[in-house]
C-alpha cells in the first residue's frame, strides 16, 4: 500500500504522531515562546499591548520582592533535597520481611497520594498558634508558642517542612523499589569482606541504587522549582511577601488582586524558565548519552 | 538483602523493631490522624477549643453529611471526576500512538520529537500560564471542565509519551518484524500486536495520571472559577475561606478530597508503583 508515492512505513509514524504532537505544540511548546514575547510588552490581559522592550526586566532587576522570591526558591531547592536522604533512611528502615510490612510501606507512602491542598491545610492546622498540635507540644515542654506561618523568619521553612512530607514519601518508594533490585550476591560478598553498616551502604548498596538516586534528584528538583500550591494555600506568600517563591510571585503579578500585569508576570516566568533550562539540558544530555549507549 | 534481615538479629532487637514500626508510622501520619480526629468533633468542641482532649461526642456522620448538605462539596467532587477521567482517557490514547511511533520507527527527527516531549514536561507551569489562559478564553472553554481537561491532556501527553515509548521499546522487536513479514499493515500491528501487550503500561499510567490530575491545584485556579467548574482542590480552598472557625468541617472536607486518590492507590498499588518508579530500576 502506497500513498503519494510514500511507503506505508515512512508515513505511519507521522500519522501516529500527528494528534499528540499537535496538542503538545499548541498547549506547551508554543506558549513558551508566546510568554517570552509577552514579557517585552506592557499588557493587562484585555486591552492593547504596548511594546516596551526590556523594560519589564529592568524593573525586575530593581524589584526587592523578586529577590526575596528568588532567595526563597534557592532555600526550597537546597532544603528540598533533604527528602532524598530522609527517603533512603525510611526505605532502609522498612526494607524487612516482617508480618504486615507491605501495609506499612503503603501507609508510609500515603502523604504523596493526597493533594498538596490537603497537605497545606493539614500543616496550617498543625502550626496553628493557639490550637495547633505543634504549639501544644511546645507548651507542654515548657516553650512559648511559635506562630510559624506569621513569622517572617520561619515561614518559608515551615512551608518547606510541609512539602518535605510528601516528597520524602516519594523518594522512599523509589528507594524501596531500588532496594528490591539490589544484587544479594554482592551484599554477601561485601559481608565476607567484613563490610558492615555505613561502609556497606556507601560502597556496596548506594552504587547499586544510582538509578533511584538519579530519579529522586530529578523529581525533587522539579518539585522544589514548581512550589506553588503550598505557598498559595498556607500563606498566600505572606506575611508581607516573605514566603513568596518565583512561581507564586508571578501568579500574583499576573492574576491576583494586585493587578493584571501579564508582561511583568511573563518576565518573572521567563527567569524561572531559564533556571529550569539549565537543569532540563543536563537531563536531556544524560538521556542522549544513554540512548547512544544502546 | 540490605540492611541485615531482622530475623537474623538477636531477639531483643527484633522486638525493638516490631515496637518501633507502629510508633514510627503513628508519628509519620500524625498530622493526618489529627485531621481525622478533628473531623469527627462537634462544633461545641471546636468552639471551646477542645481539639486534643476526648471528644464530647463523636459526630462522624453528622459532620460528613453536613459538608455535603451545606456546601457544594459534592459538586466540586463531580467536577474533579469530569476533569480527571477525560484526561486519563485522552492522554493515554494519544501517548499510546506517539509512544508506538517513537519506539518502533526509525526516522531522522525521532529523537528530536522525543526530547521535545520530555523537555516540555519539565517546564515551569508559570511560563505556560498566560498564553494557555488566553487560548482557553479564545476557544470559549474558559471556566469549563472541558477547558481544564484539554490542557491536562496536552501536557500529560509529554510524560505519558516518555513512559509508553520506553515501555514499547523494551518489548521484543521480533513480534513486529514477524508481523511485517506476514504482510500485516502498520495500523493492524499497532492494534493487534502491540496494544494488547501494553495493558500493564496503560493501567499504570491511568492510575498515575488520575492521581496527578485529581490533585492539581494550580491549573484549576488559573482556568476555572466558581462552583460550576472548579474541581475539589480549588473548591476546598475556597470553602476554607468561608469556614474560618469551622475546622471540623474543613477537616472533613480534606478527608473527602483525599479519598478517591487514596482508594485508587490501594486498589491499584502494584500498577501505581510500577508507574512511579519507571526508570528507578534499570
């Protein structure tokens, strides 16, 4: 069967790809370029656009709120990585064959399955200065209450802790699966060489968990840079904008009661995108190497 | 096995482990347990600040009925299903095809297209936000479940393609070659040879995508507003604003919102984890 002189096998992949590639281009790839374009305009989302060149970026360079958000993004990125060792630790703790362990593993995984909105509400409640569990425990131990989410010094850390809860569960499950695949012969060989505890973990087990570690880093970095839900739910960026991250600040500028500055918002998004690009390129490079290795 | 199996350890250590396990779980889930306990308290307990003492009465049924009767929670839940189910069907269907094309055929731009899907999958949502909202408005589907589902289908196709392509690539190539020698057309190879083998991948992706979409909050706030189209995540948040002092109701609402993905996870655990850990073991 031939069509327009092309063989079925040349034509087939394009027909299979067409619908998927089409929607992906329209909804994902094209909007990236549109956003970059919008960032050169002053636009309220409804009326006329005015071309203002790099003006949005110049303003951004002097915007204190932008630097606060950027700084918080960096804090998120660094602290979020704690989910990886924490997840490994729980995975090692649960990697046993006792009665009911499967149920334990599922229940430990729970926080990842529920929505971040619920996680945010749960933790707002946990931090509540008058009735929250955390402050009740602090009072019992003789300390004063700490209004975590109302204090500029603690608020970002408080939100990150809430985020670490599901993220640790995610890394845990990745490591549990990885541990299942660890070669028992190598472990036994290590034992014969008298490797124990930390040494065994570091020299024998961790190298075999490399794929799990890689995926954990990938999903954790993305999670940290995508942080939006928890900030929106728990503090709306407050108090006084001190817990904003770039993702939230952009949303605030473009869509909230603070006005509809699409161009300025787009400029913030472009900065966030550029940070992500570094990371995406690294990931693609690694995938490319793997592909060529086949 | 690492660490050393506990049954090879001295007996006291085994006992310590067996006691530590439930305690650790309790601590890990403490925030959630606290929410559940709050959700069955009476309004009186909440008003007098009795959050942690023994509840004066157990209002499990009363509270959970109240949130459905006095708030549009049921409507929000329904909206969530209206977004999540079409997205699962759409994204899985599209990615079966794209995954097949990218795994089976060799052509020059194959890797470029594959990488486009992967890269797109990682971009921050904010860079898509303004144009996607605009597009949705222009298509006349702003503030509808359809509009939200359309975006989700397109975006999730990226991740699903990555998943499907790798899955099909791992299938034995001889099957396809043999069918070709027999003169089977490409579309029939897709439908009768490859698709039946993709069932585990389809199941894994379906549960995973359902959970992702159910839990989406960002796009729900960008593309919908109001009771008619908002899914449960955004709905819960707006209810939270109205119920400032009614923590027992907020808690009950949170529990209800968490049930579908949790149930999905427990019923399809094997598939869920298979989907999530793709690539973690190689």
